[in-house]
C-alpha cells in the first residue's frame, strides 16, 4: 500500500509539471476512478523504483462502425466508461487520456514505449481498438490554425509535421477525425491572470503560452473560456 501511494504521488508530481498551469484546472469529477476502478489499465514506466513516465487509459463500449460519432468531450467519454463499468458492459475500446514523461526523461523515445504498452494492455483485456486524442506538440506555435488544417500538415517524406502525431503514424495509428473541443476550461479573469502570468485588461481572444487555441475572455462578465482541441487517432491491436 505504501509503495502504491508513493507511485501515485510521483505520477501526480510529474503530471503537475507537464502541462501549462491552466490545463490543471480542467474539472472532471470522474478522473479519480483512474486510480481506483481502472487502476489496472494505467501504464507506468519505472526504472530503479522511480517513475519515468505514465499513460492513463479507460475502457469503454462504443459502436466501432460509428466511431466518427464518438463524443469529442473527454469528460463525457470518461463518464461513459464509468457507467459501462457500473452496468457490467463489456468494453470494446481502450481510450487513452494522457501520455506523460518526466521532464528529465524526455527525448528517449519513452512516449512510444507507453503507447506500445497501451496496445498490449488492450490486447490483454480482450480489446481490439485503442483510440488516442492526440494533443499535438507544436500546435501552441500555431494557435490561429484550425486543428483540422493542422492535422493535415506533412513533411516532404509524407509523415505528419507534428512530432507527436508523427510518432503515432509510425506506430501504426490512423487519424479518423479531429475535434476543436475535447476539453473546456473556464475561469475568472483573475484566475486566468494567475494561471498565465499575463495582465488582462479587456474583452478579446488572448494567446497564452501552451494554449492550442486562443482563450476567449469576456472581461465584462468576468469569465475566460478555453477549448483544447485534439486529433483522434485509432489503432487496431
């Protein structure tokens, strides 16, 4: 029990340093189920007792033929997974939620290892399809480009322009759709100032470090809204 708590604390620590501050304020009540109900579906890369990286996944059921109609909202998909489990519905999809590498372990190809481990986890549990809502690495440099257009950018060799999307392509993943709103994060003006370190003085669309889309600030009503987009990738395992 003590070892499990230590590993969980390491995972939480790595996660808190892996994302822009505002991403840590996404509200998802069912997220805690990953560490309890679905603990067997979580992937850990451990070396000498230390967590180098991890992958979060949750099993769920959805009509594979109608995969394009899969909800874009990750919170909704997690809710479906939780409800499926409560009703003892056999899952046919493993949904990846995050692949995170410790800062001092990046650049070693560990993200590929985690995706491979996710595919093995799906196989072990009798699931043939792994889907991944890819948050492209370089998209923050191009916040004004739509996620759909960005997903189609390619290098001269035909591989995706984005490094993270390129990894998935090399591993056998195929893009099946894009989504402009896989996560919704809202906060007051003061909260957005705190999360970004940027002074906000009026209405408008703001570009903040780490954001894949502009953040819509309604200064008059004291609220800022950010939608995090993704590129959906499918693996048959």
